[in-house]
């Protein structure tokens, strides 16, 4: 065979080999394309050809969302918009109340706020509710005067109460602004300060104001308040009080505030006649006569001598108020009657809810009675 023939044969063989390589490359690419198409079709079927909007549980609509829906940014097909159902709260629920069927359960009070469904009533839990006024350390009062007014020593502020009450904030004297205390007289553990108080009062501050002075005197610094069985003797600094162990027992009036509701006609049925403990405010007053009351209610704007919430150590409805020896009238605020002070217990002289504290503490339960008989 000539050299020319051998060379042509070699070129022919190389061309055949090269052609086979390109064929296999093209076939491989086609196989990969087919595999990707199959995977895409399977994925599309598994998602039901849903859009991102529909996968997220929303709906696609033409052009705009229908009534009761609002538009979102999730993707739909071209020309469509993604819409989600608007969550509508009733006026009752917008103000953190609850809608119940027909009537409010025990421990709640009915409010004149609409619910979404007919036949439901709006109920507020009055055992834990605090108005915007109370949340800032003020008090809600219902004045008996023709024009609503706060009592002496208080100024009206524009913070919400309920039942037509007004919000009253204690007016601070220069003494109180300086973080001292106004008293009728300074005690032996206090010293007078040259700041003004209300007429007849003196500005007082504790003699002990440092941790070192407290411990040097043999006392203990306790956080936030003096523990039970200890008396405050001064302060140790921010949030710490200087305390000494009591050598004489404290005198307290203690007990439960309860709300009685339902049909209590005899024979009494405990399922329809209920007496629940109530988180309310208890006020200690000088003796109040029945003639000063409107029925069982004392609606004076006179500030109580002592004013304390009936929840102590996590026990709802329980109050415990330390008092000097003496005779007092004790009332609890009724949330079902404008938070007026309630008492329906009178002694032979017509004095309301009288408690006398002599040498021992006294137990006295206050029952606000709204039952039918």
C-alpha cells in the first residue's frame, strides 16, 4: 500500500473516532435535559402547579382583592393578585375583652361593646383589670359633686377610667418632689427637712440613709421592703431598706373580699348561688355612720386613711392592713357599682362595718352582695 493511501486511511479512522465522541456527548446532553424535564414535571404535579401565594394558604384573584380580603406581596400568575382573609375583631375583642354566649360568667362584668356574632355578650375580667389611670399609680374616682372633681391633694389628669369616673393624680408637694415624706410629725428615726408640705405637716426623712450606718446600728439591709417581722428604720440605698427585727407584734385587720352573685333563694343551690373571692381595693376610714351612706355605698371622695389592694402573697381576694389601735370603718370597692365603697353591715349605733383593734389582730371578711333572694 502506498504512503498516500495509508495516510488517507488514518485520517478516515480519526474522523470516525471523533464523530463517535460528539455523538455520545450530544446523547448525554439530551439525557440530562430529559431528566431535568421529568423532575420539573414531577415537582409541578406535587405542588399542584400552585403559586407561591397558594402554597402559603392564600388565594389569587383577578386584578383586586374582594371584600373581606387584603392584598399581600406573595406571587400569583400574571395579572392576578394575592389576597388573604382579613381577620376582623369585634369592638369587644379590640379592647382585650371576651365574647361569651348569652351571659357573662362569674368574675366578669358585662360591657356595652359589640361582639361579631349575634347572641353573644361582651365581658371584662374585673378581677385583674387596671385602667390606664391605675396603671400609672393614680386612682379612679366617681365624684358626687355636680361637677366631677378630685379631692383635696389630687389633680385631675387625662387618663382613662371606666364607668364615668375621673382619674386623679396625687399632687406632689416640694417635700415629696425631693423624695422625702410629709407627715403630721417626724418620728424618732426621722429628721425634719426644710421643704414645704401641706398645711400642718412636716417634711421628714430617715436619719439612716447609708448601708454602713444601718449595719453599724445592728440592723439589716433588705431588698424592696422589710420582711415580715421586721420594721423599717431607714434606707440603705436604692431599693434597699434598713430593717430591725420587731419586738412587739403588729396589729392588722385581715380577711377576704368576696362577691356574691346568682339566685340564692332557699334552698340554696351552689351552682346558681356563688360567692367568689374578689381582687378589689380595701379602704380604712374613720368611723362612718349609716346616714352618710347611699344604701350600702359610701360615695365620698374623702381619701381613705389606708388604701390597699386585696391580693397578698399571690392570694387573690386576701387583704392584710396594719393599723394602730383604734376603731375604724372598713369598705371594699364594688366593681359592679362604679367602684363605690361597699358596706352592708351596721352596729347597734348605725356605724358601718365597724372594726375595733385593741391588743390583737382582727379578722373581717367583706362580702359584696349582688345575689337575688
